[in-house]
C-alpha cells in the first residue's frame, strides 16, 4: 500500500510538468516533446508482459526493487540532462521501471491478501488515488522554484523507497513463499503460450478495455469540454482541477464502503457489469447538456461548463470504485493462481493498447462533432461503449467464464483422475 502511494506521489509530482519543461526551459519542438513522452508510454506498455513474466520467474520483490531503482535514475536524469538522446533514454527508463514493478506489486498484494483480495485491492485503490491527488500539488510547489528540484526530489523519493523495500519487504512468489513461480521455469515463451490459450482471461481483458477508455476521459474529453465552454482562463483551469479533485476525493472517502456493500450484495460478475453500466451512464449528463442552449456568458455559462463534466467525473469514479477490486480479483481467479504477475502484465498491455486506440477514436469523434455541429456525438459513442462492455461482462458471467480457473499443474485434472481410477 505504502509502496504504491509513494510511487504515485513521485510520478505525479513530476510528469504533469515535464512537457512544459521540455518545451519551455529546453525549447524542444512540439513533436520532440511528444516523442519523449511517447517513448515513456511505449516502453511501459510494451514491456508490461516481460516485467510480469520476470516477476513470476525471479519473485516479486526483486522486480519491485529493480523498478524503483531504475525510476530513481530516470527521474533524476530528466532534470539533469538536456540532449535529446539522453532525454529519450531517461524517459524510456522511467517507463521500463513501471513495467517492472506494476505487475509485481499487484501480484504481491494478491498473494499476501489471500481470500481477502477484494478488500485489499479496494484499500490499494485508496492509497493509489491519494498519491495521484497529492503528487501534482507537491510538484506545483517544487516546480515553482525549479523543475530540476522536482526531478531530484522525485528521484530521491524512489531512492528512499528502494532502500525501504530492500530492508523491509519479505520475498514472495505465487504460493506466498520465497522464490519464483514454479510455472515460470518453462521460460518466457512457455509462460506466454500458456496465457494466450486462456480464453476466458482474454475475453475478460477485451471486455474490460472499455472501462479504461471511459475512465481515461477524465484526462481527455472532460477537460476539453470544460475548456470549450469555459475557456482557457482562470475559470477553465479551476474547473479542470475540480474534475480531478472530485474523482480522487470520492475514491478516498468511499472506496472501501462501496466495496463492502457490493461484496455483500453482488456476485463479482454482477458487480463488474454494474460498474461498467455506471461508467457508461457518466456521459448522460453531458448528453443532456447538449440540448440546453449555450449562454453567452455569466453564471449560466460557468454552470454549463462545470456541472455536467463534474457529474461525469463523479460517476466515472463511482464506476471505477465498483469494478476495480473485483477486476483485480477476477484476474487472479482466471489465472488459476498460476503466473499471476504475467497475467497482470498481459492485462495491462491489452488495456494500454485499448486506451491508445480508444483515445484516438474519441479525439476523432470530438473533432467530427465540432465540425458537423453535432455536439452529442462523442457522448452517445462513449455511453454506447459502456453499455456494450457491460453487456459483454454480463454474458461472460452468465456463461460461467468469469468463474473459470485452470487447474494447477501440480493437481490432476478431472480427466487424469478418471484415467487413474480406471
């Protein structure tokens, strides 16, 4: 829990201000700024599967520590270097670091939590969101002095975290003991071959892409809508900040309560479907707002610019609070408690690709809506996506695919039992 809070604190105190540093202080062209930022995202999303597989092979602790050490170096370098090759290398290192520790952290938590995985991941999300909420505030204060100080402090946070992990974090593997997952001895190709034949897991991953595309609109469609109506001045900036505050604070305050309520009254498959349905309905306030004439100014315009997006952010946060703990638990169950970190790695890669494609399509829908004067188009599309994914999850639940877990290789399959008996 503290690990993930600190990871997010260090990350979000630096990354929101990196683009301004690259374009302003260093004077890089816009396409070069995009390249540096894109390299970080590509190295993280592209290496999630490798990071997960290595965690299952060598144990979770070594990968968590390696990721923290690598991000220490990467973040410090971002503040100290100014040549393009060095910036690209530092950016790639910070992305690779995330690919190393993210699957390992989740697999570690799933192993330690045992039968209380749902409650553990609910609390995990509280720590996760707290880091996201506090990071930019700390970064704003430090960047106001010098961005290099922000980088060095962020790198220092990861250095301290690395020492703490080395000294205090017990070693873990899939069965909760020291060492590596026995299934990882097959080598990387063998690990991946076993996972890509796990059809229920792949279907679940595909159905959950929509949840990540929808939740990401807090960073894309909602801020753009606020600024379209409210402008880029002080009001627009404050309204965008309110979106993140609504999302983060609601999670911190209500995540564990909502998870307890859902677990007592809903099966995991039902909870996942309701979560996606809630996320899809988040865009209904924006859809309804398109039927209201846009005021020329004053309080009416400010309310139209701020209230529907804030309601959407709140509903997206609620949907995420419902789905996230059950989502993380379902991945473990569908893995059959085998190669858990590798499953998390592939899941992150699939959803990361989905987010990229979804954002491209959402951006295209926003542009098309403005060009055609049909402002409702993006909100109809996003609502439909939520409904489609909710229906897909309901179908997986009804057919029993979300309850499927493959037998451990150390246990005989039903066919082997029958053959032995015969």
